């Protein structure tokens, strides 16, 4: 049966790099998040409070569209590793919204999630906020320059709590700062062995 593994973690944790390297190592499909088309992301990073609702709704719809299109095109009929899932959207909504805005988002999210399904396994890249901040500075994305470390700490707590409580999908947690997937090929082998040991990509 084809496996569908999604990698999640706060920005800067290494999701996209790990997904690409695992996909290359196993010659499987790599589904990459396409947030470059998001019309509000730059404004959100400049003023999170002012652009939260439209940013989070748009994120969810972009992710839904990408996953639903892949489903229609038969992508999930083969092994797939992705650097995102809709879980990310609920996590950011919980981290950034409350009251009627959050309730509005929850209703949309429940509908979207029911249409795209869930991964067979979730790989959670957990990392200290300072590590994430340094990674983000090195990759030099302009819109991330002003992200305070306190916000990364807040996101990390939300991620920890959400994935600790997740029941319908098995979760493997890795401490991202202990791995160097680009410089140490053995680290990729360790992750591949871990995934295959959990019954994925066999």
C-alpha cells in the first residue's frame, strides 16, 4: 500500500530539505508547498494582527487546492513525502487567532480536512526557537527578517501541544538541531530507516 508521509515543524526546521532528500534517496514523489503564490504573506509578517484572518484562510485554501489536485491526479496512488499538510493551517490559526475569527476558521478547516484525508504518518521536526531563528536568518528571506524569537517560541509550544494530542495519525518527533541532512548523509539514512521501520515506503 502506498505511503503518504507529511513533514511538519515551525519555519526553519528543515522540512523542505528533508522531504527532498528522502524523496531523492528513495526515488519517490515529493510534494512541495507552494506558498509563493500567497497574496497576503508579506503583509502578515509585517503586521500579523492586521492580516491574520485573510492570511490563515488563504493558506488553508492554497494547501487544500494543492492536496486535492494531487489526489485527483492520482499522486497518492504511489509513495509520497510532503513538506506540509493542512495541520499547519490549524496550528497557525490557533497560534494567531481567537474568538469569532478562530471559530470561522475551524468550520472551514473541518470541511477542507474531510476532503483531503490524512497522511499515513507525520514526521515532526522539533527545534529550539533560537535554532529556528538562526536558520531563518541564514536563508535570508526578506519577509522573515522581523520575526521575533518570542513568536517562534509561541509557535513551538502550539506545535508541541497539538502533535502530543493528535490521535488519528502516528507521529514521529525528531530534534532537528541534532541532524544535518545536507552535510551528513548518514542522517538521511537514519531517517529513512526510521520511516521504513514504522512501516512506510517499503
